[in-house]
C-alpha cells in the first residue's frame, strides 16, 4: 500500500466531490483509526519530521501501519469507483467481473449475454485485450453447458475471430514497442545531431512501415500511435515540414474523437508539448499561439494535470519572452513543486536559470544549474546534460570566474568526448571560451558561428540556449 507521504499527497489532491464521495462510501461507522488518520492528514498542510513524530505518538508504530494500509486500500477503492464512469477500460472490467460473477453463481444464460455485450463493447472501442477476455469467458460458459444452443460453424467462427483478434493485438504490441524504443532514444539522446545518427533511425522507420502493412483494421489508437511515431521521428531529424504536417493531422484526429481522450487527456497534453517544443526550435512563435490556445481549453482531470498545464504555459511564455529579448517578463514567476514529472521539472529549472542569467542575476542562475546537475543521469538525458553544462560555462564567463572556467572547460570536453557527444555546438562554444580566456580576437569564429546557427541538426541546442542572442547574431 501507499507510504504515508504519498498518501498525504494524494489526500491533498482530492476535490470537494471526491471527498464527499469518500465520506459516503465509508458511511457512518464507529470511529476507526484509519478514518481518524484521514481527518488528521486532511487538516495538515505539510507532513514533515515533526508531524510524523506526532502521528507515531498518537497511534503507536504498529497501529499507524495498520491504519495507513487500510486507509490506502479504502481510499483507492473509493476513488476507483468514483472515476469508473470516465474510464472506458474500468467500465469494461466492471462488466467482465459481473459476467464472471453471474457464471459462478450459476446464471449461465445471463453470464453469456453479458459476455456477448462485453465483446461488442470491446470491438467498438478496439480494445483487443478485453475482447479476448470476454471471448474466452464466452467459450468457457459454452463448454460448461456442452455448447447447448451452439452449432459447429458458430464455434469455428468464434475461434477464428479470436485468432484474428490476437494477431491484431500482437501487431499493435510490436508497433507500441517500436514507438517506445524511439521515444526512449529521443528522451535519452535528444534530437539527431549528425547524418550518421539520422541513418541509425532508419531501421526503426522501416520496421514501422512493415508493421503498418499488417494492420487488418484501423482505429483511433492505431492511427494515433502511427502519427505519434512520425511526429517523434520528424522532430528528432529536424524535418520542419514533415513535423508540421503530422502535428495538424494528429490535432485533427484528437478533435474528431474527443470521447477517446477527454476523460484522460494525458496523451493530448503530451502531444501539445511535443508540438510546442518543436515549433519554438524553429522560431515559429506565431504558429505556437494556436496550440497554446488548445492547451488552455483542456479541462484538467486531476490536480497533477492542472499543474502540468500551468507549467507548460508558463515555461513556453518565458522561453518566448527570452527569445524576443524581453527581460521584463509580464507575469509573476510561478513555483512548481517536485510533483512535476522529472523532464518537466528539468525543463522549467533550465528556462528559469536562463531567465535569471538574462537578467544578470547570476547567483540565482548558478543555484538552479547546480540543482539540475544533481538530477539523476537517466532523467537528464545527453542533450539536456550538454546544454546545462554549456549554460554553466556561460554563467561563469559572465561572472568573470576565469580560473574556474578554465578547469570547467577541460572537464566538459573530456566528459562529452568520452560519451561520444562531442558535436558542432559543443566544439564551437568551447573554442569561443578558449578565445575569450586567452584574450584572442573572435573574428575567425564568426563563419563557424553562422554555420552552427543555420545547421538543422543543431537547431534545438541553438534555440534552448538562446545562442543567437548570446552571440549577438540577430
């Protein structure tokens, strides 16, 4: 069950209707320790060492553990029932458990009808997993009744449909695995930064093409997966026209099928984030406004989603302000806690560090960069790590920390070359700082600067670090 800190955070996300539903679900029972724990956690605004000590003193260690586990179980059960109507899979699962219950109770005809209805509902939503569950249950019920009311043709057809469904499910599983591998490469390595890296993606692109040829039927999920795959591929390879074409196709798909995602809009929110990050790397700030408007129109289904959308709007606004050279950011800088996803929190702190750097508040920028460098390496990824280290160099140059900058340059170069992450931007920035440290003229670097700023493979690094403004090449 949930640890006490997670349980506390979960209770703090409950809205009024969820709390009311929980109170109704537990009913007017005699005072129980788990309900007392619930009310205490509701009242507290923070849960620190002192609060934990008070809980142990009140309940005792053993009783606190029992109350925590029971409250976790009861609360999660109540929330699952409350949100069941918004979750298509939860509704299918409820129907499946109902059919199995009727079968075990001996109501075979009713159980068979519920299984058939479940198969129809699963087919309509293209849920191959639940279609298989209902089909197996339907066959099990038939076998227990010695297939009374069946004929051999119907039995053969049922197995043929089940085999076809399993083939579709296997194809989708393979498609999903390719998408997740591509997504992993993107999150760990960032965008493609050489022709060689682009060529290394061709094997996945070819496999995806072959899988699509095996699709026997299209659905919202299969089309969404294909378009998401293409959007990540085009973004990684810096294909502006391909990216924009797929983005609008994906948005059209989401708008045509609102019932498929509005109950759980996480996929659409992530899609909008991918779009916005791509558009800003191409400095298409006018195009961004359309998708920012879309983001503002989404009703959040949870506090976590609301926080993420607020982060996205604030981070993109701040990036655009920096790109436009505006130090007077028109909004109050919000504070986001650690409940943001790791990559969102890293992106926010990085952009905020750039903002402080731009306003010449170097200590604040340095503190944020040092916090970022303490993040888990698997959360940072290669491209994020590189741009954070470069920002650190820029801050120390602005603070005129020449001795530190000299050793930091050597450390940075060794680290990037060892990991085979030594690309055009890293090499150019390092040469720039070496010229600056030795008081040599920068004239010979300007041709290379222009090449980097126009290199499509370096577009993300140029945009995220604001190198055009930094090198005064506007």
